[in-house]
C-alpha cells in the first residue's frame, strides 16, 4: 500500500493578489466628521424623545413609579422587536445592491435604514 503513495511537491508561492475594491471599502474607517454627525443625530433624537415623553407624562397624576417602569419596559420590548426585525429587512434590502455593486456597502446599509426611521 505504501508504494501507491506519492510525494507531492508544494506549489510555488505566487504573489498575493491585490485587495479588491470591496475589501478596501469594507476595511475603511469612518471619518471623524461622520462619527460626529452620527453622535449628534442620535443625541438629538434621544433629546426629542425625552422631551416629548416627559411633556406627555406631565398630565398624568401618579403617586408611584410603577407606570413609568411599565412604560420603559414596553418601550424596550418594542424597540428590541424593531431592532431584530431590522436585521432581516436590512439583509434583504441590501443584498442585491451590494452584490451588483450598485451601492457601496456602508451607503446601502444606511440607505436601507432610512425608510424605517421615517416611519414607512
């Protein structure tokens, strides 16, 4: 049986191929300006939510914190559901445009989140 075994020579090393355009774009880091705009948008959204929820709750006369705890729990559950559902929607929405190179991956993901943020 040993006489059937052959010794294979290793293949010659070829130069590493240049990274593709998609690899370069996926490894690119966001700019400081982009991060600042993102943080400002998130902060403005949270401030808007806190302001309007507190204004709406001013009319409620309650002696305990139980209604606020239940409201917070309901919001966390609803946002958790939307977050998980958004994974599926985003994957379905961006797969084609990324595969066909119609949009860059980062732009496609942001674009797919825009209709959900607008309430559509």
